[in-house]
């Protein structure tokens, strides 16, 4: 049992302190650190966790090779004055006999869920456990994983969890590529080609300033992504309702432009939120 973390959180709560929580899988970059900074600015105590959650990886995915560098992560967290780092082992989170899963229906099956069938159930299950252990007032997630924020917000609401879900902007490299621990998988040529994703998403969001339809914007998105020779697969690309994650044929006030592609063998996701004014 992760008693020490749980008891520590209880002690803080008893003294009236608020806990801000940033769950991660480690190999920390500026994206993660932006969440920590935000959490620090809004809470008395900041807890970060590093746990590469086996439940959210499918067969044939990168669980065994996922980048891990605890020493470097510790340095970065120390620099930000993070109060507590929680790094549970697999057996602490999933002891012998563990038998419970959280399923956030429908939302988990859309977008990335079509290609990663058990992924969001794995995410929801571990986040629920981490919330129960860490007992945060607020938990911080990146917009980069937009569907994850929707699934977690739904779970929090449906299960009456007393946690505020705070969604923070995507942090990007100077050429626009969304930071991700998995970007280290990209070779030099693929790294260059990967910039097509944000370029395509941002030109499509600019298209919405003029007269256009979701269909036209989607066509442009697919054209731009397909024009990059190193894009080996487009898993999905389109304009979605940010609340339901369903594709739309008429613009709403807020529109999610999102895509998942493979560059070489590396899967990349990204999204932008675009406002539409008639
Ligand atoms: P991960 O370690 O990939 O599970 O990510 C942990 C948290 O950091 C999640 O809430 C992610 O959405 C968030 N995150 C990852 N990359 C970025 C980024 N480039 N900008 C902002 N947040 C991010």
C-alpha cells in the first residue's frame, strides 16, 4: 500500500494546506514543468508523480522502451522546488489480486481510442488511484493530450471526485512541434518532418477566420499531412466537438482540430482549439 504518500497528504490536509498534483510518466520536459509551475502558483504543496502505467499501453506498444531517466527528472523537479515526488513501483499500484477498472464510456472509444482500445481505461484507472492516494485539490493536465483531459474531467464529474481538473496549454519546441517524451524516438529526418503536424493544424485554424466549412478545413488538413513523404499513416485528422469528441459538419463556437499521425514508426498527436465567429 502506498501508505507513506497517503499519510503525508492527510497530514497536509489536516493543517489546511491545498495540494496541487501533476501526474506524469517521467522523462520530464518543459511541458511537464509548465504544469508544475502552474500547480506551484495555485497551491501550498505540489506533488508530482512518475509512473509508467502498464495498464495504458497496448500489446506491441512502447512500454518496455519508454524513456526513463529518474536522476535527470529529480534535478528538474528540485530546481522547481517541487515538494514531493511520488514514484510508486508497479506492485504498489497493482498488487496481487488487483481487479478493478474504470471505464469512461463512449469518450474513450473516439479519436485515439479507436487505435488504442484499452488506453483510456488504463489512464482513468491509474488517475483515480493516484487521486485517492495524493488527495489533491487540483490536478494539472496538458491540452496536448486533449482526449485525456476530456475523459478525466468526465470521470471526476461522474464519480463526484473532489478535484479540480486544470488544463494547461501545450508547450512547443521553437519550430512548433509539441513537446513529448516520445520525441526522442524521432531520427533527424523524421524530427524535421514531424513539424508538418502543427503547421497543418495551425493553418487550418487560420482558415476558420474566413468563410469555410469543417469539411473544407478537414480536406486541407489531410492534404497538408499527406504531402509530407515521411508521414506513413494518418490515423485520424479532422474537426471535432471538444465536448463529445465527435466529428462536426458545422462549426461550433469552440472547435477542436486534432490529428494522430505516424512519422516513420513514431506516433504523434497534437491539436489546436479554434474559435469560430459567424
Ligand atoms: P506524460 O508524462 O506524457 O503522461 O504527460 C504527463 C502530463 O504532461 C499530461 O497531463 C500531459 O498532457 C502533459 N504534457 C505532456 N506534454 C506536454 C506539452 N508539450 N505541453 C503541456 N503539457 C504536456
